[in-house]
C-alpha cells in the first residue's frame, strides 16, 4: 500500500489548484486526484475523436 504525501498534495491543492485549506481537507482523495489530473482515467482527446464530434455537432451558422 502506498502512502499519500499530504504535504505535497496540500501544496498542489492550495497553490496549484487555488483551493482554500478547508476546501482541500473536505475533498476525498478521488476528488483531489481528479482536480489535479492524476487519476489516470482522463486522456486527451485524439484528433479523430474531435473530428467525429465536430461532424456530429456542427456549429450553427446563420
């Protein structure tokens, strides 16, 4: 089992994400990881996926 480096996480949350200390401590570890972009689940969208979205939902021009 790995341990959290709370000092480093607090610094990232407060300085990096702009959270107040009370907001930081109210988060679950999963919420903090999501805010910091370290959960591993989110990936940048590939160009072909963006093109498919643009084709499916074109901007309306008049």
